[in-house]
């Protein structure tokens, strides 16, 4: 069926040309067609408003600058949103740690015993001289993090295997776990470098990002309402707008 917008045809060639821009959507053809229809409506509105530039993008941009006016979100609106949605502003426990990994093969008990003995020796060395942790990680660790002295960066609960997580979150920052920690990957010597308890994030800490988010939401809502108005006023044949 032929698709027309106020009597102007959206051709199959136009749809095919637009399709590559919507490959990641659930229905690429539908998304491409809808985009072409909205583009046509915006272009007609721009020309009707006197923005008849040769560059269609510039004409539509000028139209939207004129039509999409909304008051920027103020501090009171930010505070109201923050108060109404406290669950969005909670932070879980986090930590930063370094480790020295000694990989093991579960089926080879002899090799596993030898690896554990080696790991125990390195653990004794690092406990005697914690300042050597990074050097010993570079020398002994089987993890790619060895190149960074064993540093794994910051992570929260649920991001590491349970045994590793339990060891980290039961060790104070600045300390090395007193014993080897065994996981599915092997034996770990762990140095906890940071610990942060979870809790409510203050409004002051999130206000700049929250204000930006709320302004973006307001802009999207204004755009949605404006496009809906254009669609309702248009004569669109051969395609049902969603």
C-alpha cells in the first residue's frame, strides 16, 4: 500500500535508504517509516513557519528552537523529585581491592597442592612487607590485572564471586586478608584499598545530574507532545503511527 503524508508519497526507495539507521530497533522497517513521516511533518511545519532553508536539518532545527519552549527545572523541582523517589538515590556498599591470583586446575590435586604452597609463601612475604604487594602481583599473579599491580578498581556487592566478595567486605580498608581466599579461579591474596558503606546519596551530590536529567525529560516530553499534535493534524495514509 502506498504511504502518503498530506498527499506526499513516502517511497520504497526512501524507506530502504533510511533502514540502516534503525537496524538495532525491534522493527527496523516500521521505525524507518515512522521517522520519514515525522521528518516530512516537521519539514512542512518549518516551511509553514517561514524556515524555508535549503538545508532541511537547519530548517527543522530552527522550528524546534521556536516551538519547544519550556521552563528549565529549578531547585524546588529537583528537591520534589528527590523526595518523591528516595529509592533512586541509594548507593550500595562498594570497595576497591587488588589481588594476586594463583590459578588452579580442580582435577589435578597434586598441582593444586603445590600452587597452594607457593601462594602461602607469597602471602607470608606480602604480610611481612605490604608495600611490596604490587611488585609481587606483577611477578606472581595469573590475572591480567597483574600489569596494574593487581589492582581491580572499584566494585559493588554482587560483582565478584561470593567467596571473593565475602573476604573483601569483611576486611577493613588498608588490610590484607589474613588467609588465602579460594574461588573457582584459584587462590587469591587480597589487599583491600577502599571501603565505602552504602546509604542515601545527598541531594547536593546528585543535584547537577538530576537537574540535567529532569531538563532532558522535559525536553523529550515537549517533543513528544509537539509531534503528536503534528500527527493528529496530518492526513497520513497507508501507515498507522504508533
